């Protein structure tokens, strides 16, 4: 009888220990998921702070309202500083989205109109610039602003899918 009590206590302690391990693993997994979501949100908020800067807003507006005939005309009239400033933000968003380091829906939500309008404005110029660069370095060329274009395509697809629902 006493041996049965020991066996019962031993069995109960093993079950409790195993249950504790399972609960700890589940808790750790949930914590990791929460941390990943928070990290994605923080990255997005850091980029969003760039959207709110007056330098970015001014550069974005100049790009939206610029008039040019081709890539060389754009460079002559406006230089590259606005394109670099705005492009770096959209390039960053596109790359982070591609690597799944930001939530696609959140990134698309906060910048959809800016992304669509601005990319459509500069797309002909970017395509021409890509052709010029590719002629200089054939076969060894990474497309200019490819992550911005990727971001644009993702936002456009999201917008189109929302319109269908």
C-alpha cells in the first residue's frame, strides 16, 4: 500500500513536470510571436516618422508636381536629391515588405495613395534611366528603385483586391 502511494506521488510529479514544460514552451512561442509583431510595428513606425518630416513631405510634393520630358530633363531641372530622399523611404518599405519584416497590410494602409501617385508619376523616367544604365553596364545591372516598384505592385494588388470585396 505504501508502495502504491509512492508510485502515485512519483507519477503525479512526472505529469506535473511534463505539463509545466509544455506550458512553458507554449508561453515562449506566444511571447516570440508577440515580440515579432512588436518589432514589425516598430520598424513601420520608424519609417512612418520619415513620412511625417517636412523634408520628406516637401520632396514628395515636388516629385508629384514636377514636369519633365525624360530622365535627363528631370536631372537637369530637379537634380536627384528629392528622388533620393523619397526613393530611400519607398525602397526601404519595399525591401522590408519583401523580406516580410513589416506587415504588408499596415504598410500599404499608411502609404497607399502616396505610393501609387508618386510611382506612377516617375515610372516613365525610372524605366528610361534603367535603359540608360543597362546600356552602360549590360548584364551587370540591378534595376534602379526596384524595391519601390515592388512596393508599388504590392500596394496596387492590395488596393485592387479591396475593391473586389
